[in-house]
C-alpha cells in the first residue's frame, strides 16, 4: 500500500475493528431477538388458542358443570373488588409516603431505613406476602378469609410500586416551582397541595395504573386470604369471600379435571388483556406527558 | 421601659406568631405523610415478626434443624412426619441456576443493544416490549409452562413429562429477563456520555467504547441487575408450581421434575390447620425465603448505592 493512496483507504487494523464492530452489533441484536421473539411467539399462541372461547356469555355468565362450561363473571367482579379495595388502602399510604420522601425527608438514617424497607417490600416473594396476610390480616386483625384481608395483602405488596412511581414524578418537578410558592409566604403543605400535586397528577396516575395492573395479576397473595375456588355470586361487602380471575386461571389449569382444552387459554387471554391494556395506558400517558412538558 | 412600650412589644410578638390555621394544617399534614413514609418500615418489620412468630413455637421445640437442612424427606402428612427441606432447597436453587444460565447472557446482551446500539423508534419500541413482558402475570407464565412449553419439551426431547427442571427454568428465565434487562440498561445509562465521547474522539469504534469504557464502569450496576433477577427467580411461586412437575426430588438431569420452597407453601398451606406442626413448618420455610431474598436485595442495594456515592 503506497503512503499516498492510503489517505482514504482504511488500514488493515481499521478494517478489522470495523468487522468486529458490525459482528458485535449483529450478535447483540440477535440476543435481543432471542429474548423477545420466543416470548412474543408464546403470547401469540395464547391469543390463537384463547380467542375462540371469548364471547359475551363468557364474560357475563357464571361457571357451570364444575367450571368446565359457562363464563367467568363472578371472577371478573371479584377481581374488580379486590383491586379497588387494595387501591383504597395502598393509595393514601403510598402517596403520602412518596410526599414525605420527596418533600420532607432529610438525608438521614431514617430516610435510609425507609428506602431499604421499600426495596425489600418490592423484593419479598409473593408467597411470603401471602403468609404475612394470613398471619396479620386473616388471624391477628381477625378479618377472616375475606376481600378485605386479601386486598390488604395486595396493598402491602403493591405499595412500593406506588411509592417509587409517585416519588419519581414529584421529584421531576423543578425546585423553582416550589421556591416561587414559598416566596409568596405559602407553607410547605400549601405548596404541596396547590403546586406540587396538581403539576404531577398524571405522573402519579401512571403509578396508580401500574399498581392496578400488578394487583390484578397476582395469585399467591390472595390464595389463602380471600379468594376461593368457586362462588356463584359476587361479593356484597369487604367481609365476603370472592372468586378472582388469577386464581380461577390457576384452578382451571391445575386443580380440576375435565376442563376443555381452550378454557385456560381464554381465561389467560382475558387476564393478560386487562393487565397489558393497563400498562399500555400507563405507557401512552407517560409518553404524552414527556411530549408536553417543557420545563 | 414604659408600660406603653411593653404593650407595643407584646403586640409585635403576637403579630409574628404564625401559628394560624394554615400553620396547624401544615403540621398535621407533615405528621400524616410522615406516617405514610414510616408505614413501609412498619410493614417490612411486620412481615418479619408475623412470619417468625407463627412458626416460632414449632421451630424452637420440635423442629430438628439438622433434619431441615440435610434430609431430603419432606413428609409432613405421614404417621411420623419428617421435615427435611434439602430437596426443596435443591429444587429452588437448581431452577434459579438453570434460569440464570439461560437468560443472563441474553438479558445483558439485550441491555447493551437497547442502551448503546439501538436508536430512535426501534429503541422506544424495544423498551415498551420489555416493559410489557415484565407485566405478564406469573399465573399466565404458569399456564404457558403447563400447556405450551410442557408438550413442546415432551415432543422435542422425547421425555415422559415436559413438566420438569428445564421447563421451570425456561419460564423463570423469561420472567426474570425483562427485569434484568431494564436494570442493566439503567446501569449503562448511568455511565456519563463524556466517557463515551472521549473514547470516540480517540477513534474507537462503538463496540470498543462499549467493551473498554462503558462495561467496566457499569459493572457494579450490571451485577446488581443479575442479583435482582436471581431474587425474582428465587421467590417466584405460581409459575414454578405449575411448570416444575411438583415432585420432591434432588434433580440429576434437566428432565427431572422438581419442587421449590415457594411452591411447597402455595400447595400445602391450604390443607393445614392453623397452628399445627405442618402449618408452622411452612412458616419456617417462609422465614428462610424471607431471609435469603432480604440478603439478596440488601447486597444489590449496597452495590447500587456504592457506585452512586463514588460518582458523587
């Protein structure tokens, strides 16, 4: 290679590095595909085999013939009950915890302890939450096996989701907003109530939706605290037991004989439909928010 | 000072007393949100206390710890009940190990691809896809293990039952992968762009930047991501229960059915009576799970915090 001709010619080492670069990039793209494609494939099997079973009757009728026929209406209503009550418990606790951590807490040992507690609440296995629910809510507080006990268990489990999402959206608000309000003589709480919360409302909402999505899908925490195998009627108060979509799916898949082959897929499709549309709403909301905010 | 002046002085002091209604509201609100903040501590301590006390009497008086950790015989319902958890521990450890071997390289590779190579719309969609996969409920993964992966493994490998260690490992891996990918990508994002720019200015290719600059700096965050994935796989309950075959067994091959600690609690708690030995033994298993996941989370947390402090 002549020195003059090499000006725009990649050297051998450059060529090698470029080859390595493109090989590495293809390999990484391949690993991403290996992770995503089987999962997508399996989910599409779920849709293909579950979709024929969906109908108006499927959603609006109660199960018949030891669950092998009929619909999932009581389980749907039960899941709505469980999720709503769990939200009623988790929301005030979670949002106030996030307000404390974002607006009041100093960088001291107590704050560190709270953060450790949140990390661990999120990491404790769901079946351990179930044991806690049995010990604390069913037995100690004497709620019995009821919607209330199951929802409290779910609330403790989803608390970290709400706290983390809310804290993030509160901290995303520029400090100057708060300072402007303080300089007008407002108290800390007036600032939070009139400025901080209204400006982070949609951020908090995404956290709430994620929390709902999590509560809807959980099975282990409600198995022994409030959800049961079969009840033809929807619960009338928080002291009643209930069916739930997730536990129903577990039962028709493993516990009962003579279930038609497509039924678990239809129930799974319903459950995953609810959960994923919740997440889709939350993602869409977040994107819209990011597009709009200019501070 | 004259009387008149003293009176004047008192008035001013009262004017500066800001303890009006909004001050009291502020104090009240502060106490309220403080309560919310502390509730997280209350709950985690509550979990520890309630699980420990439910199993305490049996653990202190009748449980042989040597049997618990060294015997593979878990026979709570026989005439002479035995509570050896070794096979259950082996089940949990082996499924977690299989899951990690399968997906740690894939998750880290995907995180590097999404974080460093993918751009624009492709990157957005990949991130959404990962987030959606993380949201799939564990009971749905269980159904997939039972009804899709099970028959598939039976056909492909010609084994009598597709519900085994391999199945549970694959399902757990798919569940843990989105979490590991997300956290690993965050760790990559935390490496300052100026590091990349400096390396690129020296003529390094994208891959050299990743290999020589980004990865070494993100290593603690990446190990935290793997640890949290391990924690997730370790504590997963319903999916393992449905996909693993649920047989008490120390696995010798990938095609042996196994049973995990978590699945044992889920399957057996319903058939116990409150306070009897079997019930208490399940709480002891729960205590073991709590302790292990607690340490996994603490270590991961310490790694993440350690790097953050070093940067600041």
